[in-house]
C-alpha cells in the first residue's frame, strides 16, 4: 500500500486547452499525490476553473495527457465514466437538483450510476448528511435551505460515491465569510481523512490555510508552492 | 384600551406577541374597497359594469332557462311552448352529437371506451391512486384497447371509421394527438439541441416545415395527396391519416415549447449530472427533462388546448365533429333557424373540456412547485 500512497493520483503532462481560438491553458504539467490538498489560485480568467474541469472532462483538453487514478482521459466514454466515479465535484453555485429532495439528490448517483439498492443508498446518504451535520434537512427541497446548507448537501453528494479525489470550483465563492469558513473546515476534515482535494479559489483567505498552493497566471502554472516540501 | 396597552408596552427582543392587523387590513370589505371603489375612475367603471351586467344577464338567463323549451318534436312545437331557447333540438340530436353515425347496436363499445378512458386517465392525472403502477400499465395499453373496441375485429363487429363522429371523433383525435405529440415533441426538441448534425438538421427541418404550413393544408394533404406518395393499392384509412397529421402538427409546436423549457435549465445542472457519472439519457430523464417540462407546463397545455380545438377543422375534409354534426343538423327543415342553440351547445362542450385542462395544469404547477424560485 505504501507504493500506492506515493503514486500520483493525477498526472498532467504537456496539456493544452483552447476555447475556440483562445488558448486558455498552456503546457500544464502537474502531479498530485494521493491525500494531498492543493489550492489552485490566480486571477479571474487565468484558467483555474478550466484546469480542474478538465480533470473530470467537463471540458475537453486538446493536447497532452491527463491520467487520473491510473486511467487516461481519452474520448473513450468508458474511461470518462470510470474517472467520474472516482472524482466528486463541488460547484460555486451548488448545482443541486431543485426538483428533488435533499436525500434524493444524494441517492441519485448511487442508485442510477452504481445500481445500489435504494434502501442501502438512503442509509449511506443519511450517513453523509450526518457527516456534513445537516441530517434533519433530508426531506426538504434545496430551495428551502440556506446557501451554506445547500453547499453542505452538495459536498455530501460529491462524497457519496466515496471518491478518491474531490474537486471544488470556487466552493465558497457564493457564501458569506463565516459560512465559507465552516465549509473550508469541512474540507480540512475530509483532507485529514485522506481525501485528495483540489480547491479552486480567488480568495486569499483560502490560500493561506493550505500547505500546497498552485498559482496560475495567464493559462500557465506560475508557481507550485509546497510549504512542507519547498517550492518548485 | 386593552390592545393599545399591549401595543405600547416594551418587549424584550423576540418576545413581541403577534397582534391582529389594525382595522380592515383583510377581509371581503377591504377587497371591495380596494378593487371596486379604489379611485374615482374605479367607482365609475364599477357602476358602468354593473349596469351592463344588469342589462345583459337577466335576458340571457330568461332566454336560456326560464323561457326555454326542453321538449318537443320540432321547432314549431318548441316555439308554441315558450319564446326562448329550444333545447329540445339538442336533446333530439344528442345521440348524434355524442356517437356520430356509430351503429346503434354497437354503441355500448363507445360507452365502454369512455368509461375505460376515465380509468386510464386517473393514474396519469393523480399520483395518490392505489395500485398506481398497475393502472399506469393499463393507461399505456388503453389506446390499443380503445382502438380495438371502436374499430372492431378480433371477435367484434368491424365498424368503419367513416361512421365516427361528434364528441367521439373529437375525443379520438384530441386524445391521440395529445398523448403522442408530447413524446414526439420531446424527441424533436432534444434532437434540435443535439450536437450531432444529422439529427439536428432533420429536426429543425421538420419543425420549421410544420410551423410554416397551415394545419388546413396538411389536412388537405392527408385527405387528397397522401395516396399519391403511397404505393398504389394501399388503402390508408382517412381517420388514421388525419390522426397522423394532427399529431405531427402539434409535435412541431410542442418541440418549440419544450426547447424553451430546456434552455431555461442552467448549464450547472447538466454539469452536476455529468460529474456524478450520469450519461446523456439518464441525465436528461432524471435531471433536465423533469425540470424543463415543469417550466413548460403552461406552453404544453396551451398546445394541447389549441390541438383540441383545431379538431373542428376536420369538417373541411368531410369528417363530422360536434360542430359538423350541428351544422348538418341545422339543414333539417323541422329544426331550421336554431343555430344559436347549436353553437352554444358546441361552445359549452369545448369550453368545459379546455377549462378542465387548464385548471388541471394549474393544479399540477402548484403540486410540482418545490420552492426553488427564491
């Protein structure tokens, strides 16, 4: 197992991405080790969201290689599905499904993607709702919750497939600062439990808390700062 | 005095009791004051409206009910009884209005189809029906059961569709059109949004063709031209052709209504579904379509109602819906001159059906409202 821990969970080599003629990401090279937490920061338009959205193929990269958990991202739908099962994602606007209750939001993935029996899925959903400290909201609709509560549900939803990697795209960008701190604490706990986490942010507050910071500028990696391992 | 005392006391934060609203802040009196006598113009308009109602309602009621004749064998007999409406005419022709020319000994089959229609609709319209899953299976089978009952075969005496008419014909065309145009419309709307060029171009071409051609033209095509395109010797039932044309026509409009709903779904919903590992069809079925269809309910029901009323157009290719039956009945010399009664009857029939649909749509919207509009 010790080998597995040292294996990078994400390997990106010479990756380029264009939106039309606009060159968003330029020659990205990045290795993320298991159980590492990296904060991706940079000015708006620097390509930080696009970078993590490429990792679970919400965006397609045009050149280079991305390998997640040993699976290379290609046009093969089977690979994309396999990677998406290993990656949980949390969004700035929560993106909960408003027509489903909180618990249905959580069980949708297990039931329809992993074919878990409903009862089992509901039990594990309740476990994760307790984990994010809002089990009493299970039967409500997302529209009835506050922003912070919604983001907790979104995190529980991202966790329910027990992914090795969690991507968070400006997860606190829509929350007031007190609520944002609570959500960041939650990510701290997940990190302590051994999840690999990539957090995209433009807020300095978030960057200060992390030991690893990756700075993007104009589509390039400007700096990778590993505070307990030095800079590169 | 008591209330004033309560109001003037100082309460610690969070301990203030709920007080009743002062004066008439609610209730019917306030409604009347606000809506009918709110300003000088409103007062004038209220009195004017009341005057017109007083002028028009009593004579109308007199004509339609108090001075009306409900029995009689001819217009003359009616007029001898009472000076008002002659509903005896409608009563006399009622069976024709309902069944058209369906052979009398076989009419139990139409009645049975009507009853089974109610059974089939119940689980579709209401969620809390016991054994809903099993009943829904029956609802899916209903069109075929009804088709068999109405046209015959397999042990039942065959009845030609040229003998269909009246309310039976309206319901056959309306219900077929409604139940098939929604799924076809969904497929067309998804096709139009597809990134694959071939399905997209096909769907766009179809939708634009339908929207660019009047229904009457399509019905003429159905009645006259379709046989040119089919292999010689094919005997293609006229009613079936009309059903296909009406359904396709409504589907084109339905597709655009649903496309509007699809566009209102934020990209984040698709992304969340994708990042959970849901494929295109599952994401559509579980996430996007339930929301898009909910938003589209007013437009969908609008299309349904338009389709239902458009069924009267079949009169121009010789099929007799209630309006057609009414018009042809007016030619009877015994009953000549009663067009008002006929048209009111037909209007009331259509109004009840369409108003029912629109009320049900409102109920559905309220039921599906999950409060995410905040």
